[in-house]
C-alpha cells in the first residue's frame, strides 16, 4: 500500500464523531489511496484526500473513546505534531442549537440549521463555558469571561465572511454539496432530512408545564438557515434547559458543543456545527446524520472560498524512476504536436539555479521585456495574460522535496503561472508531487516509443482508442488544449 507523505497536507478537518467523519469523507473531491506510516506514540489513524485544491486530512476519535474537550485536545495535539505544514483547521460536526424566541431580532434556530462560530459584540467566537470558578449562590464566573481560546485563522474567518455576505442566500453556496451526499448510506441510514414535522422545541411555561413551542413551518426554499455568533464549548453534555438558557442569555451563545475548547489552543480551527438537538432532556440521535452533513457541506464551501493556485485543465504530473522514459516521452509529444502551441517552454527543474537560468533565457524572447525587472516575474506575467493561451510549459527533473530556505530543494509552486489556461507538464521521480499540487498524475514505468502517446493520453485522463497512433495524438492534443491535425 502506498505510504502517504504528512508534509504535503495543509488542512486538518477534525470530525470527532463517526457520523461526522463519514460526512467529511463524502465531501472530498478525491480520497488519496494509501496510509500514513505510524510509529510508537502515534495513537490515531488519519484519512486523506483533496478538496478545493487543498490536501486535507480527516481526523476522528477511535471507536469507543469518550468524546469531549479532553479527547479533542489529545487528537488535535497529535494532528499538529504529525502534520508539520498545517495551514489551518476546521472543526466540523453537530451541536445543540439555542433558539431565543424572545430576543430581537428573533433567533429561531431549528434542527438542521448550521452554526458558525464568530465573535459578536463583547462575546468571543468560542466560549469555554465550564472553565472558571463556582461562586456558590453567586453562580459561576467564566475564566476571563470565556475569552481564553485562540482565534480562528484570519483566512478562514475571511472565507466565512465572504459566505456570510450572501445571507440569507448563503445557503446557496453549500446546499448543492449536501444534495450530493444526502442519499449516501452510512451504518445506520442515510443523510436525509428527517422532516420539519419531527422538529420539536419544548419550553416550560410559568406554571412549570412543559409544552411544545408552535412555530410556523419554513417554506422548502428556505428550509435551512446559517447562524453566526458565539458557540459555547465544554466537557459536560448539556441536557438541562435551565442552565442552557442561562448561558444563552448571559453570553449570547447560539449553540453548545464539546470539542472546540480542547482543540482551539492547539489548532486554531474554524468551528462549524449542524444543529442536532436543543441541549435539553429531549436530546436524541435522530437528527445527527442530517446535521453532520449540513455542517460538512458548509465546511466544503469554506474550503472552496480559500482558492489555491489555479492551473490549466491540461496540467499533469508524470512520475517514475530514473530511466523509465519520462523525458523521452515528453520530447516525443512535443516533437509531434509543437505546431499546436504558440510557445513550448522547456525548463530544467532540477535545481533553483537552473530554473532561474531557464527563466532568464526565456525572458529575452517575450515581447515587452524589461532588463531591470526579475526574469521569472516577467515570464510568468506573460503566460498569465489572457491573450497568450496556446502555450505549453515543461519542467523536467523536478526534485522530490522542496524547501524555500534550501536553494537545492525549492518550492516549484512559485514558478507555476496562476491561471486557468495554458498547459503544464511536470516530470519527476517524486510519487507525491501531484498530491502537493492537487493535479492529476500517473506512474510511468519503462515503455517503448510506440506506446508513448497512449501513456500520455492515460495521464491526461482520456481512454486510449484501440487504434492508438493518429487518433491518440489527436485526443492528447484536445485534452491539452491543442488543435493539431494529424496527417
């Protein structure tokens, strides 16, 4: 089984419960085959994939482990140690929603709605509601009024704000992702909506009688809402309506959950929760799968807001052992199809110095060249222009590791044009380069020249026709954006 490289994963999706992790897996664009190598002291097994161009790991608690802030803290600590290049994290799952029907504006939170942790007024975005001291008859004083947790990464808050700006149509950004998994099966059913008629909110009247609150049914077009505000996090499961309401009214909390306080000071996660109950004695698991799916759909929308480098649809990674014929295959393709491209740029990618020398040589051949500007900057700018679309860029012998502080192990991403046109082929011995760049890739073993075109075609994701040859060359050219005519 392929061993995955922890160094290339930059996003941690933490889904403590099994149903939360199942929803997360369904949201991946691609699940990466293979497993991470483990040693003594590694207590957790992580799943991996890519989503919105981000290499993402999904972390969940082991079967049978008690959930809560302590378990979440242990999980987050190992995630942080195991994946050294994490950019940010998301804590995604279910929570209790706290409607407030007497406040203005009305906070009519319902089962299946999505809660997103954000600061509101003087309240923190996440409040540790069981950290503090008992004042006896005076009640419970939160430590620093709950302001003891790290802040979510700015880029995540910015992505959330971008979605929030669309309210009340913010649901449109993630509803299609939910629709894609709602009929998917899990161990106890699917992710379908149990139905608004099953959503029952209770309250106790002035006589102490518990009654169902009558609320108008939402139209199907406005079935789901997203609520932004402080979320309370604590170790104890909340099933007391009176204490729930006290926390809600004092701190403006929109929901209660049990993992974020254990995660936040280790990985500053964005907290996204689907409402599965109301934090009272009527709590049950009927709504968990639907709520988990809605939260996962919102999280996917957040990752798609945080754009990574956009490469052309014909961008590919060809990898294999030295001597397997990778460079010869690329030369054969270029020789056969060079008339399809305005420019073919061949770059020796084996070292920082050689890449810079290649860009320096290329810069003298582009229109508008200025001697005083960096060559790399000028070449990339030229490639990114919308008027220059028919080009192919080949990086040969790209190293298997990169480090921007090491001249011999550099970050190849700095030299790739950020545009949705043009065509890039990277040739490497590194089996995980395509995962780092979120690009399609294929493993090339030794082949003879006559099968070269069909291998490139397979790398491009197109089924090779039986007659290979001319038809294959045409198909490759179309996949890579060319318009060659084979004689």
